[in-house]
C-alpha cells in the first residue's frame, strides 16, 4: 500500500474548536506508525488544469483569492493563510494515488488528506471542503489514465453531494453512497438515481440514524456487490469518512472499527474481482480522533492482508431500508 500525505496540510486551520482540525491528520499518521507492507510518499500539488476537470474556472479564481489570508468560502468552510496550498496538495495526493495504482506500482493507495473534498460542488465550497478530491481523481483516471469505468464508494456519514453532482448524468462513473438522511447536506434521497445517460448510476443508501456495522455490511452485500458485478469497474475509489463511528460527535450512527474493516474487505473483494485489486481511498470526515485513527488503521490492516472482522446481523430498520432499495434498483441492475 502507498500512503500519501504532507505535513503542510496541517497548516489549513479553519479556526478554534472547528471539528475539521489539524489534529485529525496527526491522529491518522500516529495510528499508522510502524504499519507493515506500506510506503509513505509526499504529493505534488494538483495543477489548475487538473482541478478544472471538476470545478469551474470562476470558482478556482475565487479560491485563489483566499491564498495567503484567512476568510470564509461558505458558513462552514473557512480558510487560514495556507489553506489554499493545502487544498492543492490534497487534490494532488488524490491524483498521485490514482496514478500509482493504475500504473501498477501499488495495488492500494490511501490519500491521507485535509481539507476533505466530497461536499465541494463545481462552483462552490461546502461542508469543510474546498476542492472535490475524489471527483478530481476519478476525472483524471477517466481522461488521462485509460480507466473506462470508475466506482466511487462513499461511506462518510454525510452524503457526498458534490461527487454525486459531478457525475450525475454519466454512465462511466458509478457513485454508491451510504449516509444518514435526512441530514447535512440535505441531498442523498433514495430516489436520486441519476439523469439521462447516468440514470441508475447513482445509488444512495439513506439510513435514518443509529445504524451500525451489520446494517452497513448488509447494504454492501445486497446492493454494492451485485451492482458492482454488473458495472464491472476497472478502478475503485473510496471516499473514506469515519464520522459514522459510534463515538463521533457529529454523526449519530453506530459503526465501529470492525465495521470499517469489514467494509474495506468487501471493497477489496470487488476490486479483486473486476479491477485487478486497484483500490484508492481518500480521507474525508471523522471527528473523534481516537475513532478516526483506529478506524483508518483497521482498514489499512485488512487491505494489507489481516482477516476481515466478523460482523453481526442488520437491524430490522436497516433491513427495511435495504429491501426498499433492492426493489428500487432491481429493474436497472437485475437484483
């Protein structure tokens, strides 16, 4: 596994008591200290051209005006003098991770980045996010690296609105998201399934709150695995947020480190079946530092060969949500 990060991302400081704190990156790197079968690397910043595959030129101009100063791009998304540099590095880490995995140099890579990205829209910052790292990586894989079909799995507790909107009318990127709903950012209803050529290529799993390991794994087995078998991705990306953890102060869910490890094992199985094992993970949310570090470590260990944790049964509420989604997506995917 390739682990990509840079200390300069810690210099993005949204302000005192902000949950997306510089300490998050330290918690992750400390948890991974001494991990075996992995190589550490620093990223190159993304170029403006690479970022504009997803974001408008007008929006990138707006972000650039915050270079070297503090301010607010939206009510939740603040900058400090080095935030723009950190955002370019985060996008660059995503690009480097995808490039190294698609080239065959590594089977797996993890872009350990901040600021996170999946809420950033083409023309707006949102939800702590400046640039949409995973969307930029997927567009790079499609446009420059020869990937034909990219699967994006988003297990952050908040719906990845920006990622969904980036590919909503396309059939070459399948977006699969599990999240709490209704909840910030307000998108991610079950009926949001794509538009035009992209109809059916957005799959949302909106859980009402309180769901845990068994519910998430059941959704993976009932929906992600069979849909991925039909889509047959040649690259798998994960928006890996850890704010659905039971200890997270923002999430209101009940996932544990074992649950995240089990999800990583399923993602790996999908990638091995269809994508020669190519998996790239990108850090999104997760605001309890111990839970964040422990969950990332569990995923890394599983991807590096540790056994997948055993997970219990889903809740009745979770089963009902999943059954409805199987009915909804059966006509498109033959579930």
